[in-house]
C-alpha cells in the first residue's frame, strides 16, 4: 500500500549541466554635496548558467538584469549607506526541458515539469552604518 510501511529512499541526483555564463557591469558614483552626500548607480547584465533543457521550477536560472542605486550620507566620522537593487528576469518560455519532478520512489513515473513560462523579479534593500568614535 503506497505511503504505508518502510521505504528505502535512494540518493537523489539533480543534474544541472551548468554552462559558462558571463556578466557585463557598469556603474559609477558622484558627489552631490562634497563630503556630505554621494550617489551611486549601477547596471549588470548576466547570462544564465543553466541550459533550457535543465531549467525548471526547482532551480530557475535565466538571463537577468540588475539595476541598482545607492546613497551615502556622511556626517563627521559617521556614514549611513542606503541601497536598492531591482533584479529582473525577462519572460522566458522553455519547451525542451528534461527537468522532472523529484520522485525517488518512482523515478520512471516522474513527469517533466520544467516547460512553461517563467517570469520573475525581486528587490533588495540595504541600510548600513559606518563610523568611528575616535
């Protein structure tokens, strides 16, 4: 009877077949108010390391864009850094995926789940304090 009794679960192997990836980055900073306020901007484009045939819901890696902005406020020997980044994965629709559901008790019955339309983005926010008292 399924799910009743003891099972010996074999090792789970998740092939990734990663390939070379590259990134292009550009950024800079400008002092808006010398010794008080600095603005930073940056952009990154990075290719995905996972080929379409191994992309899936468990591990999605596609080309991505990162847009970042930062601001530093300095006073005496103290500084507060604010940063924000938006990472965007353009819509991607793999159709040749070999990524199957994890089913160690019935590997032959596992079905392909990696095909479909993927669309993702996320935000990163940071605040940091730097300083000395002496």
